[in-house]
């Protein structure tokens, strides 16, 4: 068992840290306030090979391992979680889903440009469409339908809370083909955003990750060619669940980054701020806060890296990814709140960044499986 990073891992970590500091930090407050999608930052990540990090180079990816992905996600999330969630969705959900379960034709047509993050010089990324107005944690209750018409499916329905909703060129859509079969009647489809009948609603005005574009997507008699179904008939629910298990590693790493970013800002401030004649870091009350933050963050990091290691070694990482996700997300919420407390009144204003990290932290307890759902997964695993 080794706890040290390889030279390659250290290089990737540094590249992600440099990108976050040089390309994400400038303008991050304005992007948050005005809900500006970080297109320039995502295009730069595409140049760095971070939009298809774990994809085989023959499909346009960088061929990195999941540990590299965790390291990159943490560093980017320290500065701008709106950027890192674009990386997470494109890598964990879209690229991994297509590479693992798509056929060769689908990989050549869609995976290659999505992994590269661009096509014909323009941004080209994907989105994952599972949640609906009445199907969030209960993903089996799909109301979106895909009626089999012979050589195509007719897609109708609504999908909610879609990250990359307007910036994505390709959607992976879960839809019910046979209601009588329940979860076995769900299919996964590749849908292009510019097809007739696809409508993108207005951008959601969110509490956190305000730069990422979250939308409701509407489908009205959208013709989806049969060749755009992923896997066998009825495979859609399994596709979604297997893909989300890896996605939880991405969101756990995002939460880890928010937590460690909060800690670094709090530590820096505690060294500079004076109260009662000395730096506040010399007061035991602050020392205890920082000690607890450092300890919980390191525990979250170990959980994330363990889940990544299991995934890289083709082991069952369902339990580990759920543990990492629930613990890291709750650590992010707690650590960011403590960082605001350490900053005092300054923590409540945008200039010091910690109030934004606290707002960004909350969503990590909700999307890609709520903390409650993670505990259900963990409970079922340990009570077998």
C-alpha cells in the first residue's frame, strides 16, 4: 500500500493548480454574480486534455487514471466549482458512459469530439439527462417516453436540473420505452441538442455553482434514430446507475476541493488577522477549528483516492464512491461554514471568497445522489 503520488500524478496536480490560479481565479466572483458560463476556462481545459481525462487516446482522450482525475477535480474546485462540475459531468457521466457502453460507431461519432472538448474549433461537450420534475432520487419514475416507431424512437418529456444544459452539444437521455416493465423498460439515448423538437429553457438562478449552466430540457416529438440507443433494449436504468457510481467520485472530489479551498483561505486569514494582541491562529478556539478541518479533509481525501484506486483496478467501487461522496460533501458544507466563521464579518462578503465556497458546497450534498440516497446505498452494502 502506497500513500505517495507518482511523478505523473504530481505533474497533473500542478497543471490543474496552475490552471485554477491563473485561469479560474481572475473573474470568478463576477462569473458567480452574473451567472456567466466559464466557456473560456472549459476550452482551456480541453486544450490541456482535461475534458476526456480517462478516455483512451484512440477515442480522443488523455488516457489518465481516476486518481489523476480526483487530483485535478480537487485543485479546480478549490477555486471555481462551476468550472469543475463541467469537468465532472463531461468526464464521469458522458465520456465514461459512452466509452464503457457505447458501440464503436457511437464512440467515433460522439465520444471522440466530446473527449477532446471541441469540434471544428468550437466547444463540444455533453450532458447527462436523468432527473425529472417527479423523478429525482427515485430514478425509476421516468415520465419521459421514447415510443418505438420502427427505425426510430419518438421522444417526449421534460428533464430538470441539467448541468451543461445549454452549452452541451450532445445529451445522454434516459426515457421510458415500456412502462409495464418498470426500470427494465428504460432506455438510454444519444440526442443532439440541435435536433427538431429539443428546447432549452432559461438558465436556473441558483444559490451556488452559479456559473455552470443548469436548465430544464424539453422534448417534443424528437425523432431519435435506433442507432442512437445505448446498449440493449431496457438497459437504460442500469446504464444510469453504473455511470452515476463513477460520477460520485467526481462530485466527492469536487466537495473535497471546496473543503480544502475553504481551509486554505481560513488558514491564510488566521495567520494575518490579529485579535486581542496576537494573530487569531494563536487562539486555541481557532486552532481547534483548523485542526478539525485539516483532519476531516484528509479523511475525505483518502476516501476519494480509495474509490478512485478501486475503479482503476476494476474492483467494485459502489460502496467506496458512496462513502466518499457523503463524507466529502458533508465535510465541504461544514468546513466552508467554519471558514466563514473564522473570517468573521469578512467571511460574509464576496471579496474573501469563502461565502461563495459555502454556497457552492451545498449542492454536493444533493446532486448525483443525495446524502440520504448514499446512506441507503451504504446501508444495503453493509447489511447484505
